[in-house]
């Protein structure tokens, strides 16, 4: 028993150190971020100050209203923002912040900027947006014509010590025009830096520039409300791992960042459309009664920002991948007012807890003798860090779930090994105990061969699939963020399901584009056939759902697909800490070019000769011709798969072949007449148009090669 206890304690310490080391190297960070996102989404609640913060959004409807009713294209003149400020001033807003960078003078007329500056001066305390750290920022020193709105921060140099603080001490800044900057109560930094997974969880309350401390936009909104005209700005003091402001204690990390406690999905802070406020201000000035009473904003903090997708101010947060940037600033202000920024455990405390938990896990497993008790302890203990993490979120504490789980898992696996070594447990018993935790078949192969996880690749013959939605940029402009996201999710889910059904490997999504390949990582002798069949299935599925998508969004979706077979390098590529299983090579580039070449011929699927030859006899199709794509000197024979052999098609392949033969022999007039049989067939119409032009051009000949000038 003493030996078991010693082994268990040693194992717990070793497992804790191992998990602590992994966490220190950042290898558990992405998984921990994911668990944090879960906690935020499940446990987020409005705070005590949430109702005191209002948001005005320039959304798609506001842009459309301004264009239709006021004949104002984007960007709006400054007088529009002046109307919003006048409305907020009537309501007695406590402070107003615009998450809008007014870096250039108005394009309207010379009076637009001064009038806007006057509206700022006469309105509520105002926070003007600046961008600290902009490489293209104009200023490297604080400009003399802009008032010094900086914060009073003590203890910063002592706190900084040897830290470089590359993301806190800024060398350049983009500041608003003088009419805005000189009339604003304070400047607010709008620069947001996401975590390494691209999601915004942490923020700086302030940054340093030219020896001055500039607050973030959200924090600046609070400071504006405490402006000298309303009282002396409170002093900030940096001490240890926190910033002190009156009774508030704001925790910060080594880079001076605080972790946000999100209140809920976008829209949790009450939103108002910019168009609504503009209309009501016009009504008030016309002597009419507004629909929205300005009193709604009485003594409230008000932030204005963009939510229209086309204005490019949507940020990924734990709550949503398309959160308006202004809501991040509102969350920071909410956390400050509520004094509940998220705290983290000191590293030494984390290590101690790891040792205690891992030691207990190893001890329990070492002394467990029955299979059912082992399984029960595994489930209970591996669930414990998550349960604690979700519980402590209510107290604004980030309990690290993943390191604790890893330490427990390692210690419990080690405990099973000790059981086997000391008591002679049968090997099949251990396998049985772990059977419920094994990965799927492909992951199992990787576990058996860890070399597959290393960077690098191998040269193999693959069939590569590229697809893209035609005119998707125009479609995206017609939809709001929610509609666009739902449409893409439905479309990509359908197409991915069919690709995986045919044994394909999904490489990546690039917006609406899908890249996939066959014959890796597992060998597939019929990879070309699978790829062509997947392409036909994808087009068929999209045709079935096209009426539904049209009814939902008012947009008709059409897809182009390019498929090529050839030698590429396939494997794990990227950095040592982050890499993807992907393909590189000229064959992949050609597949991409074929997808785009569909535009020239009006076809939906274009496959290279290498793919068509290897696909077998299971398909009905026709030659498109020889094309020379951008970047390649050698022409490529390409084909259009039309259907499976068991399905019917609208075009007579024998008649189409006669038309192609006449075209190749230079009998352009006869070829045009033959192609004209299929007026609803884009490829035939394309050839008919080419043949008629050649027929009318006396003496002009054609070598049959289509030279494409676009990708």
C-alpha cells in the first residue's frame, strides 16, 4: 500500500508538471479557448450596468433608408452624425462615443466638419475614435493642435519593469481631424487585438503613446462622463497584476490586458438604428412628435458603431463570429462599471492545484479494483474540471479546464499502468477500459504512426476539386450578416456532406469556395471516379435546393466546379505550432483555373483530360475543347460531365460531336447551324457565337484553342 501511495503521488506530480509544461508552451491554448467560449455562451448574463449602456448601429436598413429617403450614399456627410448628437443631447445622454474613425475631411463642403465639431462641443461629453499602433498612422508624436486628453496613471514604470509591452506602447497613431479631436472630451483607442485563434477575449484599458496614456473607447466613455467640467478625472494606479481605480480592482495580465466578461449574444445591450434617431431628430426640428422619446438615453452611456456587413466592422468574439466592434467596447465599459472583469489564477496556484487534482486522480485509480468503478471514476474525474470551470465563471474566474483535464487524464492513465505492473492485470482488461475513449479509424492510424503529425508531405497522384458560387460578392451585399451566415452554412453543409460521402478529404473553405481532394490520406484507386461523381451530386443537390434558397434570400445560387488529376505534394504544411493537411502543386492550380474557366463556356463542371480518362465509363459527358489557362503555355483538353450513364441528358452527344467536328475542320457556318439546335445549352451557344464570328471574318482561321485571359 505504501508503495502504491508513493507511486500515485509521484505520478500526480509528474502529470501536473507535464500538463503545466504543455500549457506554458501554448499547446493547450486553442482547446482551452474553445472551452472558454462554451462557458461564455452558457453562463453569460446581463450585468448590473448593462441597462445603463445603449448602442446605436449603422445597419443595413439605416444605409438603405439614407440612400432612398435622403439620397445620401455611403459615406454619410458629417451633418448626419450631428443630427444624432443633437437627439442624444436632448435626451441627456451621460456620455457618447463614436466607434468611427474621422481621419479625413468631409467630402461634402467646407462647412460640414466645423458644424460637426460644433455639435460635438455643444453635445454630451464625447469620445472621438483614434487608432493607436496603425502602421500608416500620421503621427509619431502628440500633435500640438490636439488637446492632451490623456489619463493620469501612476505606477506604470514600476509595473512595466523589464516588459517589452509591444502591444501597449505604440509608436504611431491615426488621429481624427482637428474639428473632431479639439472638440472631443477625450480620445478613445479603437484598436482591438484578438487572441491567437482570432477571437477577441482580452482588451487594454489604455495604451501609451508619446508618454501619454490613451484609454480604449469603452473605458474612455466612462472617463468622458467624469470630464473636468463634471469633476476631476479619477487617478489610475498600477499595482501588481491589477489596475486600481477608486474602489475598482481591474485584473490585468503580463501584457496589461483584461479579460472581458461578455453579457450575451450581439444585441444584449439595447440597440437603436441610426436611421431611427435621424428621423426623430428631423421630426423634432419640424415640430412633430418623435416616435422614440429622447428620454430613453437620459443619463445613459451611448456608443455608436457599425453592424452592416459591408462596413467591415464585424469582429469574432466568443458569442458570435460576426459581432459589431462597438459591442466589444460596450462590453468593456459594462465590465468596468460592474467591476467584474474576469480574473485568472496565478501560475503558482495553478501548478499547486494541478498537483493536488492529478495526485487525487492517480490515487483513486491505483486503488480501484473493479472495472465498473474505474469507468465511473474516469467519467467523474474527467468531468470535474469542466464542472468547476463552469461554476466559477459565475464568480468571474477563469479556471483552466484543459490543463487540469490533461493532468487528470495522464495521472489516471499512469494509474492504470501501475495497476497492471503491480497487480498483473490482463492486457485485454486495459484495452477494454479504454475502448470507449478511442478515436475514430483515421485518428487511430495517426496514433499508430506519429510521424504523420510532423511537418512535410509526400508526392502523390490526387484528384483535386475546386468549387465556387457564381457572383457571390453581389449576393453577399444583398443579405445581412445573419442571412449570409445561414445561407453559407446550409450550402457548405450540403456540399461537404456529399464530398465526404464519396470519400473525399476536405482541404479548406475560402469564403464560399470549397477545396477537396481524393486519394489522401488513404489510398483510393477510383479517386477520379469519386471526384466526378461528387461534382455531379453537388450540382444536383444545389439544383434541388435552388428554389428554397431563392425564396429565402431572393438570390439564385449557381456553382462552378473544376476537377483535375495530377501529381501534387500532400501533407501537413505550416508552422511547427499550427499546420494544415493540404496540397501544393501545379495540378492543384490547374483545378482552380478550370473552375474559373467555366465562366467562359457557361458550363457548371469542367474536368481535365487526366481526370476524364481515369474516371471510367460510369459517366456521360462531352469535350469542351482545348483551353490555355492563365499561367500555362500548354493547352489542356477539358470535358464536361453531364450525368451518370443511367441518367438522361438534354443534348444529343452524337449531334454535338458532328458540330464540333465541323468546327475543327473550319466549316464554321455549318457548325454554327448545328450548334444552334440547342439554344438552352450555354456551351453550344458559346461555340455557335464563335463559329459565326469566324465565318463572317474572311480568311480568318482558328486553331481550336481557347486562350483565357482571366483566372
